[in-house]
C-alpha cells in the first residue's frame, strides 16, 4: 500500500469494482508503471489520503474534491456532464456516444472472446478480450478510461488489455 510519502500516484475505486481493479492492476503491471497504487476509496478517506483519480459508479457518494479531484464514472443521460464538484469528471459508456470514452463495434466471437474499439478524446484502438462477458468489456473500458486519465499512454493500455490471459473468475487482492 502506498502512503503519502511513497511517491506513488493513488487510484481510488469504490466498493464493488473488483473487475475494474483487476484490469487496472494488469494495465499498470504490463505498462511498467509501478508508480501507481490502487486502493479502495473508503480506505483513502479513512487514511486522509488524496487520490489522483476516483473510479466509481456513484460519484454523488464521493462529493469530496479534496480527496478525489478527478472522477471517472459511467455516463448516464440523466446525469449529463455536471461535474458534481470534482475538478474534472470523465465518463465512459458501452451504450452512449456522448461519454468521453466509449466502446464501439462490440463483437462477441466464438470461443468466449470479445472485441471492441475504445474511442475517446483523439484516440481509437481495438481491444481483444478472451471473455464473452459484456460486463468485462465495461470493466475494461472503465479501467482504460481511468488509466488514461491518470496519465498512462494509450498504446501501453491497449498492449496490456490485448495481452491479458483469460479473465474468468477475476478476483482482486486490494
């Protein structure tokens, strides 16, 4: 675990984001970015730490810009793009093109494989996952949007996601 003096950039995730944590950790490991640490948002608050990025499906629960200046969350039309007091709000979606990052051209292939394109602010890249799960596509997109927001180069993210082993029964050890 990182502390305030470790020099690591903290990424906070909300409860229930185990699959997203798995993808984030794989991106950080495969990209050679050992300066990142993933920690539960509740733990960040409890320790009085500041995270570079918060990944959550309920941004209204973490209206704490002093702990989480940047928030990555799923886009919903009724939510719009109001920033909810975060310095920056970044959205992702597998359904809506108005999000900052979207998964397009999703294809489920034989053998429990999926392929899709990540399209975002000036970027586009194809991802091949060895899973037939739409939830894994959404989790991989959320992790990619978080990693991009944290400063990981998009090419490294694509390389990490495309190099993953099969993702059945993903668990997180955070």
